[in-house]
C-alpha cells in the first residue's frame, strides 16, 4: 500500500508540473524569445506644430534599435528597450537638422542617445500600454506608450504600432529657443508615430 500511495503522489506531482507547463486550453508552454526591430520595414516619425499651429514640420530618426524579450502567450512579461541615435535626425533640411543637434535643442554631442526601457506592460481597452523610463537630453521621466499589435507572420515576425504625444519642454529640448519674429513659433507638443515589425535578434558583427 505504501508503494501505491507513493506512486499516486508521484502522479499528482507530474500532473501539476504538466498543468504549469501547458494551460487548460492546449496552448504551448511560454517561450521567451529575444526579438529586434527590422528597421528596413519600420519607421520612427515625429511632427512639430509651428507658427502657432498654422502648419507643422515632420521628421524621423534613421538610426535606432529596439529589442524585446517577447513572450507571445503573456505579453505582460515582455520587456522593451529602445535606443535612438540623435545624430540620425532627418527633417529633410540639412541646416535645420544641424540646428536641432546643437545645444539649442538636443545637444547631441553631450546627449547622443534617446532611450526607453519598459518596466511594465498592461492591457487597455484598445491594446496595451508599455510604461517605463524615457530619457532625452539627459532627463529621465516615466512615459506610458500605448500600442497595438497589428499581426504576425511566422514565429518571430510581429507588427506593432504606437501613437503618442510628448512635451519637449519636459526634457529641456529647445526650452531657450526664441524665434526672430514670432512668439510661440515652435509648438511644445510633439506627435510621435511608431510602426515596426520584428525579427529574431542577432548580435551585431564587430567591424574588423
């Protein structure tokens, strides 16, 4: 009888382990994968209202990396890290880009990167919100980025899109800038549009 009881106890332990590995709906066990944004098919855009909102200018960053420790079965455990190279800013006008890189705005020599590191990902009524530390021009503040998933193709390709607004003054970007002839020429609220898809992460090869 003791052997039978031990066998039953062993069976219960095995069953518990199986239930922890596979959920009751037959899903596969969670597999956390490191993914990276495929920059050739992604975009990181921004827009700035000018002339008291009469019009706006748009731009983008061309050099950035976004990596994810991604769990498809539980997105709340996913982590996101983004690094943007400020020097890659592109508004289509070279002189304006150089001004944006100067101490009047981003001061790219002193603060060459913009970063975001998520702390939590939570669902909302439309998709998800990634909340974490956002650092720009050396100032770190908590930022909530709402995003939605747009689809998947295979095991490592997932699409995401995000729309949000930043206040540049929170990070001292252009806080001392004054236009020659128009007050409040440059808007404070910056629109941000992020669209990307992922690929399996691979370490960069070092240049010889």
